[in-house]
């Protein structure tokens, strides 16, 4: 199985994600520069965090027009698992693959802190190893992480089970404390917190097992054994 | 923005003719205090700079330490005081950018940023509040975008920085020893300018930084663009991996003038360059402007014609500028042309080596009476006083600051900010700890002992993580050096740091001198800021969460030395008294003992006693662990003192150890063997922070209330102008 880590100008969590995929979960991962094409044999795509194009105009909006996004969309249609983390989530939203928008945090500041997620949907390729309502200690690090969607979209998100993660507390003013959502088919997931920063006990001061389940879910979906 | 009269005469006599206008600009930039260190250089040599781990190569802008297994750590410190005082957002941001490029130019990837920030009294001064808030945002926006974690620093407020700002930035890099750039140049090599375009921002920045701040010359402040810097980091590291870089230097103070002349001087070569080849932001820039522009995010690279094509491909991939601006010659001349016309032609040695000054010094008269104490009003309610101290800007939690910095990116941060020192994991299984510390209040009272204290405090912080200090960075910030009294304080601080560094065999691996830090109301207090880097061989065992019935032990004597303490200055509004001094022998015994105790995994946490003394240090442990504690002041070792002095003395070399009581005999054994003064002074448990003296309750704080006040006091003040107590 092969995981593509897409790199945009200004991505800065690409190396962290690659390390986790290869050194921690022993997966076959490869970087793909935003101007490249994604080959057919890719089994999952991850858009890592960072400041693509320096957050100019609006976080993720320029990257959403990168050549590689065309291929990401094709993969999404084929049902291939796609995960966007932080800026990757913002790019997925800006490219129309996920509903809603991400606004400036209520504090108007960049926020770096540990918080807890609650799993709301355990049917996606990134959450199938969780029990519903399971908690995940995980750090956030963003300036524009406040999820917002209009009433109609919110209704649909609830009806179609598209809310994947909620924060356990009010963190940044996100609508309904939403931290992550998926598309209707459930194969495209976006989340603001950083799972790649929480899967190793060395750097996770609380518990690294829950976050690891995000990657283990993907491995289960792909039929890869640990 | 020009040379002084005798400097001009000297230049004329050295080159035997009148300089051209471009030559004047180049020399004025390079001979400025900022670039030439002309006042300080002859004295800085006293610092020990060599050690078994230090790797010295010519032309490095950062210090290099060998951390074993083929890996190196690089370190550097810089400040951006003048620009930040005028335009705090851009000044602080470009301060980060500059030091990051120094780390990059050795060929290492930057892995951590530290900030030391100093402003006027934010409780009363709205300008100081504005400067503080915007400097923090500037650092956050720049460092976060680069994806380099900001993992430590310090924030301090003092009247002496009124209408001014000290913004110090230190950075660490990490890489393979084999990938270090070995600066050299070969015949027919070319000089490439890579990165952002050259514009009219930051013109004369280094001279601006070398004068007293009299005008709000905003055009002398550089404009930050972290996105370009991020692209440069990735492009340079790729070029390094491909072996395309013969020599490299970042463009900082003095712009191209300094980068060209210093590269030529360091490599013992000449460089011929054409200003028309520089990619500029505006079309009508003069040669003088191009040579001294301090536009950010630019690197100078020496490479060969054959390697150029690959370098251009990398720059194209990242869409950053890449101009061949010159050729390497072997005539030791800095030859600047505009097309075919020569606009400057000087010996690199003349440009890069300003005549060093030997400034007079004289002990300041204020020091004669500074140790005299006045009589203080007796304290009626120590609990109320404690709450006031916990809410004071210098002691209140700085989570509002570091919470805006991404301190997790890079997935190395093992011990997070908010403790004594953060810890990073390295690729060879070792761990790195680092901290920067300053204490202008103590340095004002005794420049020598104060500077030593900063050095020891940084060491203590690193030792509290279990790391052995392996290198130091010094940043010496003073007022106008031409004032003999100020220059005396500079020399005293330097001598103190030198003595400590030699005794502990901690080499100085990098530093910076910033002079002419003058405010409208006078010179700043002497402000040396010391960074200490420590190494741990195995995963740190501290801090662990403290639980019910754990014990608290203090190492080191508490002495009657409250000069410069928060208690004297914030509570009694008194500047003076005796500054704490470090006994080197005791300091060494304490460090060795703490490291041994941590290595044997006998404690849950070690915390140093510094600002606010014992009372604040104990409260910090309680608040971060969410547990109460009962401390007996009568057990605290040291001379017999009044209660307020035991609580708030800022004596050095003291550590608070928290541990499971089953380990007490093993800990005592080590301390007794090393002849260390220590005492078990308290026990954890409950929800109150209590201090007793001969069983009389002196301080009784509700843990939750104290924590709330301590946590929110700073944002309440900065954002809402509200004092919490």
C-alpha cells in the first residue's frame, strides 16, 4: 500500500507526517510536489499542515488551485481515503471537497495547545478502529481553525453523519465544537488538530494510543497488518 | 548614515584617494557598530570559545557543537531592538528571520526558536502594551509560518525600557556533520544572490541600529515575508544535499555590502559584482541603495558555473529569485560595478575590518550607594501580597505568549514550554535542552554578579531537565558605549561571564553585542541575555506529575540578597540592595548533584528558584501540578533571616526537588556525599499553598484561585487593560 503526502509551497508538517507514516507505522509513503501528477496506484492521500502560500488571500485558497488538486479530486471520486490535517483541511474545504469554511479563531490569535477530541463518526477510513464518543488527546496549532457552515449545511452534516470529530470543550468558537468533518461518502476527512504530533509517547504527554488509531484505521481499511 | 570625520580620514589614507559615494555607503554600513563590533571586539576575545565539542570553520554565522553519532547542533542569538521599538511587528518578525538564516548558512535545518522580550511597565504604559502585543504577533506569524517551533524564552517589563523594546531571538539548528558547509571558493566560481528581491526597505538599517533611537525612521525597518524564507530554507537544504554550495552567507545588517565584503575577507578572495544583475523590487534603485538595502530573505551563495544549472532548477521549483551577480577573483578586492562602470573598488580587508576602538571606562557613581537599603513598611498580609506578586507582569504565567507560538511542529518537543526549559529529541537518541535568561534589575545593581547570575540561572534551568550544559550564547545589550560609565558596565558583565564560562568549561559558541540602546529617558539597564544549551543522553525522566504526600526539598542556602528582586522592586518600589552572588564551588556541587539525582531517576521534578524567590517557585510547582503544599520556612537552610527575606530572596544555586518519599534516603546520601546544603522543607497534598514559620501560618492560598490569577493576569492586562489584583 502506498500513501501520497502532498507538498505545497509553504507546507511545514509534511516531514512530520512522512516520519509518522514510515518510521512509526512502517507504511510506504512518498512526497508529491503540488505540480506533479498522482499516479494511479496510490492507496491513500494525505494533505499535511503548514502555511501553503503563506496563507495569502485566505488559508488554503491558492493551494486549492494547484495542479495536483485535480488528481486529488479524481481520487476522492474513486473512494480513495483522503485526509487533510490543519492547512490540509483548509485546502480540502477551499477546493470544494469538504463542506463549510474555516474562520479566524475567536481569540483572533494563533493557538497552540493540547485538547481532546470526541469521535462522532467511526465509519470513515480514519476512524474505523474507534468506539463512538472515544476521546483523543491531541494538539491544535492554527490561527484559522474555527469551523463554520450555514444552517442548511449544518443540518445536512448531522443527517449524513458527516461530523467526524468534536472538541470536548469550547476551544476556538467552532460551530457545534466541530473539529473534523467528512464528505458524504466518508472517504474524504478533514481535521484541524494534528494526529501526527500525538502518536509517539516521547512527545505526547497524555496518551499516544488514541491518536494512533487514526493511522491504524487507515491500515485496517487497506488490509495492512501492524 | 555616514562615517565620522576621523573614520573618513582613515578611509582616505588607507585607499589613497577620495572614496566614491557607493564606497562611502559600503564602508559606513560595514564600519557601523552593528556590523564591525568596533567598540567591543577587542574585549570579546576574553570569552572561552573552544571546547571538545566545538567545531570551528571559517565564515560561520552560528556556533557549531558536535552532539555525537555524526550529528551537530548549531546555535545563534541576535536582537532586533531598534526596529522593534519603531515597528514591533516587522521588527520582531525580521529578527526571527535573520537568526534563522544564520543557522541555515552553516548548512543545518533550524529546529527551534527562543525569544527574549523586554518592554516598559505595561501596567501603566499603553505604548509598552502596544509594543509587547505586536512583537509577540510578529514572532508568532513569522516562526509559525516557517514551521520552526518557538519553544522558550522570557518576557520582562521594566521602567528602563520605556518607549523602547528589546527583542532577542535565539535559534538552534540540527544536521549531519558531513553536511556542514565548508566555506571555500575555487577559481572561476560565481556569486549568486538567492531569494527575495532587493527593495528600498531597511536602507541604512545597521547604522540606524548603531545610533541612539531619535527618529521613527520606519523605512530603516525591514519588511518580513516568512513564506519566502520558508522557500529559501527548503531550497538551500536541497542545494546542500546536492552539493551545490561552496560557500554561503545570509544577508543581514549592511545587506550586500557586508555579505560581499565579509565573504571575500573570510575566504581570502576578491569578489567582482554588478549591481545591474541584482533582482530588485523597484526599477530605479541606485547602486548605493542596492548595496545597503537590508531587504530580508536573501542568501549569498558561492558555487561553480557547472553547478549553477541545478541551483537554478531548485530555485525555479520553489519560485524564488536566483541571480548571478558576481565572480570570484583572487585579488582580495571588493569590486562593485554598474554594467561596465566601476562604482566601488576597495580592499576586502579594509572594508571588513574597521579599526577597533579602545574606549575608556569608569565605574558608575550610582554604584557607590546602590547597596544601601531603605526601611520598608512591614507586611501585614502575606497572602494578599502573594496574590499581587502572582499577578504581576514579570511573574504571571506567560502562556498567553507561548500559546500563540507553534511549539509542537517538527515533532521534537518532548518537554513543552512553561517549565524550566524545553527539551527536544534529536535523531541520534539524545535530547537537547536550552534556555535563555536575563536579569537587568540585578545587572543594574551589580553588572558583574548580575551577568554571572543570568548565566547560572540559564544553567540551572537546563540542569532541571537533566541536561548537562555544553555551550552558551551571550547577547550583550547596553547603552551608548562612548559613555565611560556604560562601557564599564559592559566590561564588568563580560568579565563575569568569562570567569563563569572558564570555571565551568562552557564554551561561548555565539553571541552578539547590541549597543546604543538608549531611550528618551536615558540608557537601558545593562541587559546581558545568556543562552545555555544542554545535552541529555537518554529520555528525560522529569518532569513527572507530583502526587499526594510527595516531598519537597531545597538545595542551597537562602541569603540576605534581595537587590533587584521582584519583592523590592514591584512590592516596595525600591531599586537597590545587595545583588545575589554565585559561589562557583557551590554552584558546581549543586549542578552535579541535581544531575546525578535526575540520572538515578529519584525525583519527579526539579525547579529552580529565581524571580520571586522561594515563595513564587513553590507556588509555580503547585499550580502546574494542581496540588497543594505545606512549606516550613524555619527549615529553609541559610543564615537566620526575617520571613519576607526567606520568602522572596532571589539567591542563586537553589533548586527545589519534588519526589516520592521512599527515595529520601538515597537523595540525602548523594547530597551529603557532595557536601551540599539542603533541607526537606515541605510536603505536597490538599488544595492550599501554605507557608508556615515556627508553626505559625504565614501564607495560605487557595490553589485554584491562585492558579486563575496567575494564568490570566497577563492577557487581562494586555487585552483588557485590567489589573487582576
